[in-house]
């Protein structure tokens, strides 16, 4: 009985840690400097890719 409770607590702590690290990573990558952020609003992809100019 005690082993099951310890296993449950350990899995909650590990799962919570993984979730927290994931959320921090996603938020920091989306709100970082424009050079580090995957989306650059000052130079959108539509202005870089010239459609119809083959």
C-alpha cells in the first residue's frame, strides 16, 4: 500500500516537472527576441516568398 502511494507521488512530481519545463520552453520561444522567435512579424513569410514568379 505504501509503495503505491510513493509511486503516485513520484509520478506526479516528475509529470509536473516535465509539464512546467515544457510550458516555460514554449512561452520563452514564442516571446523571445525577434531573431530567436520562430515568427517574425516585421518580415512575414509572404514578403520573402514571391508567389507566381517562376
